[in-house]
């Protein structure tokens, strides 16, 4: 049997009574499976909840925690796509209500969703396979990216759970056609929409797939029409409009005829015409640029907190009036209306429609689509979606303009960010992150792609053979069997996962804004695809041990006896090579020249070990043992990376996944200042000043009295002011230094970041540019893979997380009264 083939279903002869044995076997299997999931759940709870408040909150985390606190205090909410959707803030307010306000409870919501995500593959075990679902849960448990993001206050931990839940609901509905699962899909999509704008990318991946499958089954010409419509829409938005003139290449604003863009307001709802200067007219039609090329317009149209609908529609008119958008607004509904008429309304000579003929064909996929119309299911699902959408985006009907901005503001603002390219990450960004943190995912993801390809090819050949047999009159039930097989979600789910994996990686790599926390969106489909591949490989290995002659227990024993020996030898080889690397990376002698050759040495020794196993145990056993052994070895690296990322360097950007992180000194200063004030009798009257740095908005709630001051102090602190928190750039102002005379001042890093330019960025001419010591590590690895110094720096990062260049930072100062300085700990007493 091919690795790519699913295990066959074996039916016992009708005359044999196998019920007791089957029951015993099934009970034992389920019991063991459930025990495994309980262990995974326990480990998920520990890994996601342990020390949640130990590290400093990232800049974005402080914003999310602060706005959740405002909702908790009853100060309202107005949707602003700059901070994504409202779900995080309302759920965060609920967490504060239940468990109080702290750094730990701020992250509790993502942690709970992270725990749920670990367990969610359990619902796919029938379609994905029981072993594959268990492997998927195990991998999500130990994955560095999933673990870190589950302990991080962002929208992504919520969104990826809704993404997986929507897929599960769709698969289960296709299996059972129970309306419950359709409503699960609707609710998952709704909560995904009110959480984060990645909803649009998710729909861009799955909506075309569903439409193409539908028309392929119902009316094949419609497939070409829908594909062409999608291509035209993409061209209208991303290709046919022109390109504006910018002040400089990296600018997020554009040059206009009459100065900067003016946002319509109540005092001036129709500003004077001020078109963009065009650097390059659009191809074919010479159209001007879209309004969203100017980030100032995106900032204007992102929301309308004053609920002025008329004014908001004026803003939208600047985008909608573009010829490309008008063309799309006419073309899309016209094409869909024409398809509706052709498929559902037009009758042929037999007085039947295309849809009626498709339903009469007995195709199970068409029957699944047809079931959506039963009992108003689709209407109810749409109502659930719109209810959640409306309640959250209107802040439970307190900001009614949110019902429009939830879609238009989110879409237009993030369309503009595609041009802004915040972060400036290269297209290969996610490939680098996955290679560093999720090599096991890449390994089994690639294997899964290959296995799905082989499986698809075999089925295509089988279908062609059956079609030929049917044409020759020799067909006897093969078509019915093939149709039944194609209706089984276990048979088509791998291809859906392949589509999801490839499309997600391509879309997120193409999108202008790339951030480390988005890695989990790319990793999620690869996890399911890799787990499917690993589960099928494990089954293929187990079933082939005895060529089908011995019971399963004997097969397992034949695996269990020699495999520990194979694994032990592979471990010895890996540890030996690891020791060589640790020696050669810490020396400047001739031994350093051996560093690039240690990886090839490991490959050669592992190949020799596998060849020996092949001769002793056979081809299948050797391949299976190699796959299992390498998986366990790489899993150990994955688990170590997860520990370092989430617990050891959680707020220190030696990790590539940590992006512009608030330094641990911020939390340490706040904690010690809070303790110092609590010890004093004047704790309720002592005042803390802070400047315009947004991080202080969250941390200032720790103090009974905290006041924001302008960047340049207007007066000297009074006697009640016990401490001042200030950006270094503000403190260096002469007036501020004069006002803070008499205070003890200490400087700390506020935010620091990973040296991206020196590590993985590539210049446009990286293939031909001279390679120097200032070239990025990735460029040197690609151009000079056997250079000793390059290999040393690579392994120093992989093993010890030592970047090839020092961290960058921006700093702050804390100025405290002399009597408080001793209580703040070491480091106080000087100004720098």
C-alpha cells in the first residue's frame, strides 16, 4: 500500500460473531485515546497559565489591556480597525470582572483560548484520523509559535481558534448535514470577523474554493466564470489603478496638488478638490490611484466615533467613486445575478433547471449544498452572523456607525496598510520564522504535500480507468463506489488542507504587513496537514511490519523491540554532532573550520544507520524508523525552543518571534515603585507623573494618583510628586532636566528589538552584491554556506539565541525622590 493511501475499511464476514471483541478493542482504544487527551489538556493548562504575568507587556499588549480596562470601567468603546476588532476588549473586560485587573489576567483570555485550541483537533478525529488528530493536538501543545502567542495579549489567539472551528464545522456539516454544525460555522466566522481583519484573508482562501467546488458539481462553465470574476476583481483593486507620487519611497503618504489630505468634518464636509499627483497611470485605462494609497485617507475613513452617518458616507465616496471600484460594484452583482438566473431560473426543453438536474443526479456534494435550503438553515446562519457582527461592532448598540465601519473601515484601513508595509518585512519572512521555530512543521508539511499529490494522482488515474470501463460497458458498481468514496470527508480533507496551507502561506507572504504573531495563521493549516501525513505514515509503518500476517499486537511488538535501539543510535549520532558544534562554535582555532561540515556528517551517519536498518529489518521498517526517530529528535528541539521563547526569553528580543518588546526593566521599575508607595503612609496622596509614551497608560493604573504631563514639563513637580516616568528624548530637554533637579534619575531600556537587518533581510541584489561582514547572516548563508564564521554565527543563534548583532533599543528614565531611591533597588544614584 502506498503511504499516501488511506487505510482500507475491513468488514468481517457476516457469519462471524465479532461484536464482543470489537467492543473490547474499541473501548480500550477510546480509553487510551481519552487518557492521552487528558494528559495533553493538563500540560496545556500548565504551559499556557504558568507565569502569565511574569514578563513585561509588549507595546501592543498595553494598548489592548488598557482599552479592555476602559470597557471594564464603563467608559465605552468605538470600533477602530487600527486596534482590530472589538471581541478582545469585551472579552478582556469580562475577564477583569471575574478575576480582577493585573498583567496576568490581561493575558488570561488568550491563554484560555490557547488551551481550547490545543484540544480542538479532537473534533476532527473522525475525518482527520484518530492518530492524526492526537498528533495535531500534541504539536500545538509544544509548538513555540502557538505556545508563545497563547500567552500574548493579541487578537490572533482568538482568531486562529475561530479559523479552526469554522473548518471543523464545515467538515462536520458535510459529514452529518446537521444544522448545528452550520450554525457553528456561522458563529465561528462571525466571531472571527469581530476579532480581526484576517477574516478577509480567510474568506479569500475558502470562498473561492467553495464556489469552484459548487459550480464544478452543478454547472462546470460556472467554474470558469467564477474564476475569471475573481481574477478581474483582483486586477481592479491591485493592478489597474495607477500609482501615486510619494515624498520618498518608504512614505505612507502621497504628494497632492494642494497640500496634505484634508479629512471631511462637520465644519467642512466637502473639502476643496485635492487630487493625488500620479507617478504612474494605471495600465490599459490610465486610471488614477485608489484613495487608499494615502494612509492619511485610511486614518480618516477607518471609523466614525461621532455616529455621523452622512459624513462617513462622504468619506467612503472618495474610494467608491474610483472607476475601478465602480466597475467592480457593477460587475460582481451583475455576474452573480446572471449565474443565479442560469442555474436556478432558466428552464430547458424538459422544463427543468440546471439546479434541479444536479439535485436529481444523486451527487452527495450537491445534496450537501441543497441541504442548506432546508428549514431556512442558511437564513438562520446568516442571521446569527449578522447578530454577532452588529452587537460587537456597534458596541452593543451604543455606537451605531460601527455597523458600517466594521466592514468598510476595516477593509479600507488594512488595504492601505498593504501599501504602508508596516514592519517592512521581506516576502521570505514567514519561511525564516518557520525554519527557526517550526522545522518539524516544515518537514511534515512538505511530506503531507507530497503524499496528497500522490493520493490525488492515484485517484485521478482510478477515475479515468473507471470512466473508460464504463464507456466499454464493463462498469459494475465502480462509479457508485467512487461517488461514495468522494463523499467521505476523510477522502477530500487532505486536499482542503493542502489548499489552505499553500494559499495561506502565499497570501500572508504577499500581504504588506508581516508580523511574527501572524505566523500562527500560516502554521495552523500546516499543522493539520503534517499531522495527517504523520498519522498515515505511522499507520503505513505499523501495517507493513508483518505483511498482514500477524495480529496488530505482534506488529507493535516487532516495532517496539528494535526501534529503541535504532532511536538510541540516532540519538548518539545527534548528540555527538551537537557536542562537535558546541566546541567548534566557541573557538577561533582551526577547529572552527569544521563547523560547516558537521551537518553533512550527521546526514551521512544517519543515512548509514538507516541503510543498516534497511538490510536487517527491510525497507518499510527502516523508512518508518527514520521518520519516527527524526521526528522525536526535532521535537526535542521544538520543545526547547518553546521553553526558551515563552519562559526564558519571553520579553528579551534575542528571539526572532519577539518584536519591539517592552523591556523587563519597565515591569521591574513599576513593580518596585508600586511596592515603595504601598509601604509609605502617603501612598494614597503620592503622585506619579508620566509623559506621552503610550505604555504608561496601562501601567499607571497601578497607582492611586497618576497624572499625564506633556513631553515638555510646564512646571516643576510639587512635593506630592514622588516619581516621574519619562522618555529619554524628553528628559534630555534642558527645561525638563532643570525641573527634575533634586530627583534621583536612572536610565533603562524601554523597548528593544531584534537585529533584523543583520540577520535575515536581503538586499534586492543579494545574489550579486559583494558579501562582507556587514551582510546579513541569511545572505552569507545563501552565498557562502561553508564559511566557518557564518556557520558559527548560525549555530550560536540556533542553540543559544545569540544574534549576530547587538539588540537595538529606545530608553526611558525614572526620576524618584531621594528618600524613595533606596527602596527601588540597585542602580539608582546617577543620572545616566
